[in-house]
C-alpha cells in the first residue's frame, strides 16, 4: 500500500509503449536510476541493438490529493519546500548547503 511521500521512477524505453515503474527510496536514488536507464538506451542505440528510440522518464511521488479533489495518487515529483521540480537542480542545491 502506498503512503504519502513514496517515490517511483517511471521509464518508457520506446514511446508510445506503457511505462516501466520501480519504487525508489530517495530522490538521489531516483536520479541515478533515471541516468542509468538513459545511458542504457543510448548504449543500445549506438551499438545497433535498436535502430532508433524515443524514450521518456521521470520521478513520481504518492500524494494525498493528486487531482485537486482529495484523491490519493501519483503525481510528478517536486520539492514541497522550494517548488523545485528539476531533480538535478534540487540535488545540486543540497550540495551547496
């Protein structure tokens, strides 16, 4: 059962197929997995494993009000304190502290 604040990475290796999803324990872990998935797709393309690709991915968080009407569900991740929704900018900001 999901609880508020849970995180997951979603990845679509070839649009328009459905997404692969994996739970992660932190924003940092999510960022690393997203980078690995992107690098893997690039490796496959450069080594002619797949002729082309159009991928997409991101980080979601479970919240208590995903639709503005009090329905719990997944939404795109953002930092509640700063409003930052760029994972790399958020992590770089933590390093500056």
